[in-house]
C-alpha cells in the first residue's frame, strides 16, 4: 500500500471508528503526550491548587476534557509499564520500583525492572501506521542489568549501580540491551531515556549534588549537553519542538516524559524561589505551609512545576504558530501521586507509594481543538486507557495484543464509557503490604494479600478515606470482593507465596 493510500485509509477508518465526520478529520491526528513525574492531583491550578502556579495548563484545561478522577499505579515503574504497554502489572511483573521493595520472596513477588520484548509498546503499531515518533525524558522500563531478570520469580529484589557509576553504559549501547530502549521499541529517536528513575544518578553526590541533574551538565549519556539549554525541562521541550519542526508533513507522536518534578527539588531560578518562599500557603491542601525547611522544599518544587507549565506554553504556542494545533491531540498527565517529601494534600490520604488516593490520583486532560469539547469528566479512568485511545484516534484497528484498558474516545465525544471497574494488583511491599484494589462507581475496596483482610471506602462521601465501611456495609464489601477475586481468577493473577488466599 502506498503512503497516500495508507493515509486515506487512516482518515476514513478513524472517522468511522470514532464517530466524527470525515470532514472534521483532515489527516490522522498528531500526538503530544506530556507526562510529569510525581505531580500530584492538586499540584496544578486547574485541579484546585492555590499555591502552585500553572497558568498555561489552566488555560489549556479550559479548552480540554479534564478528568477529575484519573488514576495511575502508586509508583513510576508499574505506571510507566502500564501506560506504554497497556497491560496490568501482573503481565509485565512490574509492581513497584524494584529498589524500593521491602521484605522477602515469600511475602512478595519481587518486581522486574525490564519490560520484556514480548510486550509491545504503543510506538510499534503507531510506527507501522506511518507515524514518526520521539521519546524524550524518563523511560524507566529497562533495568541497569536486564540479564539479572531472566529467571522469574526473582529470589531477591533488584539493585542499581551507585550514583555516578557508568560501568553499565557500554552494555546499554549494545543491540542486546538497546532492544529495550525507546529506539528498540518503535520510537525513531530517544533523548534522555534510560534506566534512571531520576536525573541525579549521573552525579556521585546524587540528590545532594547542587545540579541534581536538572542543571547542565546533565551527565545523562543519552543527552548531549548544549550551551544554550542549561535547564533539563527546557532542553527536552526544545528537542521536542525541533522534532515537530522536522516532521510537520507526516503524522508525529511526541512522548515528552519530563523527569520533573521528581526529587531532588532544584529551584529553577532564585527569583521564582523567592516568590514562592514569600507566597502564603494554601490552608485547604497544606501546600506552602509548615516550618521554613519544609517551605523551602515545596517552594523549590513549585518552581519546577512552574517550569513545566512554562514549557507546556512553549509547545502550544509553537503548534499555534506552525498551524498544527487543530490536528494535534495533547495529553497531559502524571505517573503517580505527589511525593510526600515535596508536596502536601490534606484533602487526600497518603502520597506516592501509598495505595490510597494520594498515591493513585493524578491531574489529566486531553485537548483536541474543535474536535473534543471542553468539559469536566467524573468517570474514573486509568493510565491503561491511553494505549487503546491512541490506537482508536489514529484509526488503527488491527492491533491484536492484550490491552487491559479501554479507549477513552466515547468520553471525548461526550458519550458514556461502558460500565466497568478499575483494578490494581500490587504484589510487593513498599509503603503498604501487597494488595489488590477495585474501584467501581463511588466505591473502592482494597484486599491485602497476606491474610485477605479488606478495607472499603465510599469516595464520593469520603475522599480522604477516613472511614472503613467494610463492617458497616458488608453487602457492598462482599459484592466488590467477589468481583475482585473473579478478576484475579480469570486472569490467573499471581499471589505472593505466603498468601493465604486461593485466588
């Protein structure tokens, strides 16, 4: 099939599949997928923060479909594996960041770091359909030594090299390991993606290095330093814009996965830091409140969020100037909830790493001018839903691998999503013991996998998850528990060896 024929097929396949008229879709849409790292649900203005400043995102949100109840896994490894593959944690064996795991191999299923090549990421089908793709920033679905991960289940948790140690680099430039990198998984270019979970790893001092990896030299072997781009978030954005500029005549996909605002909290500049140090805190969320030491941490974090926002503005301004905005889908989200060492949210229980809402909820919006009507959506969604959404929007109908999420296209059209539950399976210990979770309607049930004890919350009435209703409402608890157990049984979901449960 010639490229022109393929494009024509895309146009009509997309128009028919998603219910928008062919006249409304001049060509397959471009995609800019911006993913922040550790940005909490209310760490942005459009989700209610009165302390953090995100005017560009707030303006974009006014033109977008904003998802009020968007979820991820509580840490980055399982979230990124789920986003990129569209598959649940038990399929990829990614339950949490391996080095954060606690306990032994009887009470846990220790996590893989490397997602196997048998699990395709969304870049593959999009590239086959003619898209040009670039990944920029955090990747984190390859481990420092994939050879350690070949025999599952793992007997001990995985480790990582010390800060500043680049002994792994030669092997990671080889075809054997590059197959797990962005360019081995369908992306045409990679800027900064490697096994690192944060940019400070290139420095012997790690988080204590003044640069923290956010100020050049970045010491990331997959980012060439440039004199005119000394701030990492700016640099990744500039490379994203350059890629778009070079590929305006073909459908493109920009996977812009910022390292920020992950720790260390490095001030973007002195002026912004001073501004947030002097700004009154928000008593509703607790952001910007507390002693001077805590205030300095969150003020530095606020400058990193402001930098992300500034760069989102750079991207939308460029797309407007280039005449590309109307046919570009912008997705903005985060990989998990806020880090409790950097931010606060008194409206939610827990933070990054917790199985409560503070660890799971993230800010999310989808923007497609003149095609997706601005609105607020209360339907719960999950990062697993992004992959099938990309496929449907691109008109790709022949993808046959397992996808655990659902396309969000009905919601983008203002229609209801099919009735469903959202599931999580976290089979290793970080901040909470291993558990499975089901969210359906207003209700959320957690079952801990050691002895099977449960917690039940009505999130509509009790977003803070302050009152366990499992004893008070046994009918709802048992109904949700049955559905959760049936889900595990139907999918052959593995349990830790010491679990007393059958399924």
